[in-house]
């Protein structure tokens, strides 16, 4: 990692919002507690509320007392941390606020080295970037040899056209190597371990192809609904909210080729190639490849239209049309208000050519699998068949399991902690590149176009999802 400058600032737009309170300030405090924030580093918070520095610090302290009470146990470190925070009241649409921000950074001595974090609704991203440019706070040609960077939260647009427009705006103000498109899934330990699991173990990579793998199933399930985000969800739906980013990034991590080295560009090159290889959808292929659903009661949620056709569930069969994966289905299912909360990847291997140890011809009951569970626990399991005790020679599935919590003495970093640290250091490996964003949107746009006019299938809350989804698994 590159060394961090001793004097720099992280500028948080939307500092009064939920993301900042729940994720950013706790993660930044953890960075400070572990010594990852240099002594001269500051946090500059931007919000619309008219508050002084001290008033905003009190707000942050109260929110962290409620949302992250463990943070306050180390009072001396927390007191030092809270006094690193400076606040500026500004309307994000008003260019004048950005000129005042520039003066504040000059006062702090951090004008040349700033990391802008857009913890704001996605529609504000072009507005903020343009206003940064007008105030001479862009990332191209920073004065004094410094470096300004920007972190952008998903979604990166709402379709391919808007994603390209957003990328064009950002690209005029910041070079691509200063742009960090964040997806917190990519900071999770188990996700980061996918590449290590594959490429550092000789027993897995030789089998990681169409000759040995029958299918891959990716599940991103939540046992709760939209939690008061009705108006926002009506604008996105599950395809835009989960499938375009989290799900396709997990698929790319599983399916990528070995990179030529561990540089950010080499790793992201291989992920981008996977996304480029995914077969697009048509009205002819969608009926057997796509099922969308909506949980019963969604239309009664606050902010949701009484006749809404927005999907809260999707099951999609993807095909990666390249040499390694041709013919292997990748089943991806994600949804709200399902039976359990779980994110996992299951790689199912082909059956032996002949089943000697069971009554049925199929080995599906004891099929070999690698199961990478990302949440709620972080584990990797291998499933294989073993003889059932007794006189009969029949098999049952058994598991060998690795658990992060019990296997290592020290815990891992939280996703936002890790990704903030990477962005500060300029390491882009765990962030999404412009071309991957556009390939992903092209895939999602093809799904939406292929199913246009079809209403989502209803499903009961806390169920497995629509019954029709079972039909895409062949």
C-alpha cells in the first residue's frame, strides 16, 4: 500500500445521514483506534443543518453512543478522535458552499490531499462532482503535488445510459485511478478469500471449470422487508439494488481467470472479462431464465404505490460464454422477506460417472460441493459423501468446515474499515472499475427489457420465494 500523507482530510458529503452514522464514523473511529489515521488527518463533515463544529461533534457522539456503544469505552482515544471532526453547513446544490469548503481545507492545510466520500443519494453525485470542479477541488492537477480522490456509493446510475453519463462526468473531474466505486460486499473477509481459496490451493483450481463443475448457486437472502425505504425502493427494485452490483460482483469473483499479478488493474481486468462474457437476455430466453417476485404486503409499505410492480425478489440463470464456463449455469437468487438471512456461494461438482452407493441413479443427495458462506457467519465448507453406519453400503452427506471466528486469534476488519483504508492508500483492487459498471448495467438492462410487461410473482413473507422460481433450476 502507498503511504498516507501526514496531513489529509476525509470529506464526508451527507454527514448527517444514516450511512455516515451507522457505518462511516464508527469505521473511521476504528481506524483511529488502531493507529491507521495519521496524527495530522482530519474529518470534514458536510451537511445542510446549521451547526457549529462542537454541535456536530456532540451529534456524532450521541449517535455513536446509540449505534456503536463499544466505541465509547476507550474515552481518551474517542475524545481525540472527535476533535478531529470539523463541520461545514452547505447546500449541496449551491456552488458557494464548495468555495467555503476550499477555504476550510486551506485553513486545515489539507487542500492538496483530500478524499471526498459521497454518502448521499446517487442522483446528487453529478451535482457534487461538478461543484467540486467549479471550486477547483477536482482530482486532476491538484496543487502542490497532492492527490484528491473520490468514493462513490452504489448504485452508479440506474441503467446503462445513466451510468455512462455519470462515468463521463466523473471522468472529466477525476482520473480513473482516483475514483473508488464502493461496494461493501467486496470488503467482507469471505469475499476477499475467494481468490486466495482458488489460487493458493492446488486441489481446487484444477477442478474449477466446466469439466468438473455442474453449476454455481449464489444466494443473497434477507428475512426482512424494505425497512421504511419504500420511496427509494420504488425507484430501484431488487435488480438495481442487489443484482447489478453485489450479485454480479460475487459471480465475477467466482468465475474470474487467474490474474497475471495481484495489482488492482490485473485483478479487475479478469473480473471485467467475466462480466463481458455473460450472455444477455431476450424475450425468448427470459421465460426459462428469469423469475421476478414481490412479497405479499409490499404494496402496503410506506411510500409504495398501491399498484406497484417493483420486484423484491429475483432468480436468474446466467451463462458465462467463455472457454472455462461454457454450458455451466450460474443460478443467482436474491430477495427481501425470505425465510432466512444468508449470503452464500455454492459450487456443485459433477456426479461420478456411476453411482454405486445409493438407490437412485443421481448423486444429488451427496453431491460434492464447496460452500462459501459470507453472512451471517463467515465459513467455508466442503460437502462430500461418507458411508452411513450400518450393514448397508449407502452414503450420507458430511461436511468439513472452516470458520473465521474460531480459526484465527484476531478478528478481521469490518468491510467499511477495510475499504476506507484501501481508498486512503490508493489501492483500488476491491473497488469497481468503470468498464465493469457498464457491463453490469448492460446485463441488467437486458433482463428488464426481456421481462417488460410481466408482473412479478407474489410470494408469502418469510417463505423461500415464488414457487415459479424452482422452474429455472434445471
